[in-house]
């Protein structure tokens, strides 16, 4: 159940970002990324790209935390097995 709620949340956020992007597709914006400036970028591409990049960052951060938790659990399990 929890997995489906996560999938549904991701799908919903992606759909909302897509709808917002499509409704604002005609808008052109300038994007400054430090020394680089993208002139006349589509607002749709900027918003949708930002949402996807944010999802990737959150996924990687969660993956790292998950791997750390698995390592701790494995060490704990090995210690318990040695004491039995």
C-alpha cells in the first residue's frame, strides 16, 4: 500500500508539472545558471526539467540513506547471529 501511494504521488506531481508546463509553453524566459545564461528558454521546459531534476536528487538522497540503513541492519544481524 505504501509503495502505491509513493508511485501515485510521483505520478500526480509529474502530471501537475506537465499540465503547468503545457499551459505556459508559449512563455519564454531567461535562465541564469552562474556564468551561463540561457536566453529565450521555454518556461515549459524549465519547469518540467526542474521538477525532474528535483525528483532525481531526492531519489539519489533516499537511495544513499537506504543503503546506509541496510548496512547497519546487516552488521546488527551478523552480531546477533554470532551471539546465538
